[in-house]
């Protein structure tokens, strides 16, 4: 899970949309309470990333990864960008293929 999180951060920090999307399952979901919306499928994930990562020039720094089991982890990230500074929590679930199936995101 640590490597997946590092790959996710590296790709999003580089605004590498295709590299980031390659980490997600086809039917993945990002549900972000802080923006009040869920983004479904790779098209929804792309929209989320374009809007909140590329659109705000977001840079992420890993604070911690807590692996709950082989398929789930809680990740704390430090976000900076055009919006200022926030600390976020990502509950990440992966499928048996090691692809991100779901992210439940919120801000502290």
C-alpha cells in the first residue's frame, strides 16, 4: 500500500493524469465529503483530479500511512496549492488487482 500511495502522490504532484488514472480500477469512486460530491468511474476520477489537483495547483506531501489490512489504508496528506494549506485524510481501498477501488476523502 505504501508504494501505491507514493505512486499516487508522485503522479498527482506531476499532474500526470494518465499515470494517476492507471492506478485506479475502471469503476473506482472518489467520495470527497469536503467538496460534497462523489466521482464515479475513471471519467469521474479524471474530473476530480482536474478540478482539485490540476485546477488548484495542488501539491501533496505524505504525513502517514496506516495500513488497516491488505486492501485498506488510512492516509494523511499535507496539501498546498492556490487554496492555501490543508491536511487531508484519504481512506483508500484497493481491489485484488492492487488498483484503487475507492477513496473516501475529507479534510481535518
